[in-house]
C-alpha cells in the first residue's frame, strides 16, 4: 500500500542481487548421440550457457533502460500531427422553429486521419439549455450518444474531454447541428478540438493501419 515500502524491504535490504547462471536450473539431460559426444559437450557446456546468459542480460537491460513510451496514435498525437481546432468565430442564429441549423462543419483533408478528443458548445442565452436539440453527424450519420441531446457537454472556451469519438478518415464531413423549437430565437457556438496527421498507408480492410506511423 505504501510506495516506499520497497526501500525498507528486510529481505533484500535494498541490495541488487547478482545474476545467477540459471533462473530455473534445467533438469533435462539430453541423451548422448554416438560419435557426437564432443559436439554435444560443446553445445551443452559452452554454447547454451552463453546464450542463456545473453538472454538473461537482455531481460535485465529491458527493465533498467530508459525508453520512449507513448499511447496509441488515436489517443496521443504523433510527431507528424497537426492541430485540429475547428470552431465558430461568429455565433450562429437559431431561429425558433427553423429546423436543423449547421453551427459548425468541416471536412477532413485528403489522406489525413483525425481524432476528436474534446467538444464544446455554448448558447448566448442559458435559459435555452434543455430546449435546443444538438446532434453531431459524420457523413450525414448521427454519432452514437450525440444525437438530439439537450445539455451542455463542454464549454466553448474550455471543451470537455470525451471518452471516445469515431475515427475520422480522409474526406469525412463532420457537422454540429442545432435545432431550436422555440419559443424565441437564440445564437449558438460550437467547437471540435483534437488533432490530425497524414496517413502513411490508406487501407479499406478494417485494419486501421492508417493510424500506424514510424
């Protein structure tokens, strides 16, 4: 429970024990082959112990070295990524009873893939929360869990983090739509916040290799 307990380990006393020849001593005794006794001795007494020592040292080095660790490219941007911050610069008027109005729309560039990590939207009159219906669409298809919702999920100036968003492939059209049933008019703002990067390989086999980078 206490992270520093390892420093007070009474068994090891903070001492790094030296590497042993075998972690688990092999108990298998290979049968001798007539006429190959010398070669067998060379293999069993010289070659295999050296290979085992090399393997044990390699395992130790993997634990003590410093390595670059990064999340997958659909969670953390690679070095080739660019900012994806699409937002309305002027509030869009939602006329009462006018139906669906596109508050913000953008299209992914050709041969690029993107990830939306945060969402934010605002109404100029807070009294309309719970009345205006919001929908996010990709290629005219509503995104699951973001169809005709009524409440705010993130502020325009500080977009809220979302668990997961469908991956955006080349030329996908993303729309944030609002519908104001009334009784009065109100204006809205919307913002998509994330990143995008060029795909090294474009596939259509469901392997998602577009998200692999070197």
